[in-house]
C-alpha cells in the first residue's frame, strides 16, 4: 500500500493540471515561454504518474485496466474483470 500523502499529492497535481490546461495550451500555441514558466511546476501533465487505483503502486501499472499487475492478477483470478480469463493450453 502506498502512503496516503503520496496519493493526496498525486490528486493535487491532477487538479492543477486540469485547472491550467487551457492556459498552458494557449501559451504553447503562441510560443510565450515567459508566461509558461510562470505557471506552477505541478501544472505540467508530465509530472503526473500512473498509479494503481487500489493500492497506489506506481510500478507494474496496466493502463487499460488502471491497476497494477499484482491487483490485475488478483482481480482476474477472482473473475472480477469482465472478458479476462486465465490462459490454458
């Protein structure tokens, strides 16, 4: 499990990215680097991490399902992910 402070920081970043998205796109379009640099660091979408929705784990993240590989395996073996089943041959 990830610390709650890390999850909260990530949530705060995503809110800032949404808040400044239009302004950021406008400055990039007109090529205004000075005003672009004045925006908060965490307003940049590059600073966002993909984290597991259940555990907060950053590594082994599967984008299609939004969870880490460990949680994906657990959920798939319990049959909680529709359309996914264990391969056997």
